[in-house]
C-alpha cells in the first residue's frame, strides 16, 4: 500500500501592473534531476521542524532572491504519485505577490525564468495539478473570486 507524505511546497509568484497579471515560472537546469528542463513554480522541500509557510519564504529567497509583498494560502493541494518511492505526495500551494519590476536572481537549480500571462504559463506547466493550481490562483486574481477570501499569511 502506498504511503502518503507532505514534504514539498509550491508557490505561484505574480505581480500586477496596470490591471495586467504576470506569473513567474522557473526552468530547471539541464543537470537538475529529476525532470531537467521543465518549467515550474518555486518549489522545494520542507526542512525538518520547518513550517510550510517558512519553507515557502525560504525557497522564494533561495531560488529567486525575491521578497514578497504578500503571501496567501491557496485553497488547493497539489498531489502526485511517485512510483519510485511508492508515495502519494500532498503539496500545500501558496501564492505570493511581488513588486512589478523586481529583479530575479536565479539559483543553480534553474537556468531561466519568465514572467508570463496566465495562458502562456498554463501552456508551459507540465503537470495537471500545477495547471489546476494556477487556475485557482488566476480565478481569484482575475476577480471571479474575491482575493480577500484567500487566506493571507503575510
């Protein structure tokens, strides 16, 4: 029977300028295993004794050098099955707003970044759960749901 674990967090980073929202995606370096070259959100492991929110803020700083203006818990949990470990991963999902024009400073984990419209970001994300999570974030940010109904954490 597969086990269930929750040791990864993912974060959709965005900025808004003149009613336009852009989402940040990072491309994994060619030598980064597994999944070299895929586009993804800020993603990382929760360290022992660390809260998910603290892991999200740490990973944002480590992977991009960015500091958020605000952070929200998104009412969506990404999930995937890893056949190698026979584990089902449940991944808390967050959103963070940064200032338009913020300078991204990539870590060695990634070799490229892009600020994309919702449609372009959706087309680059490889996993259905990531696309579904971004759809939830976009629904709130585009006014179809009140962003204030997201749980603001900082």
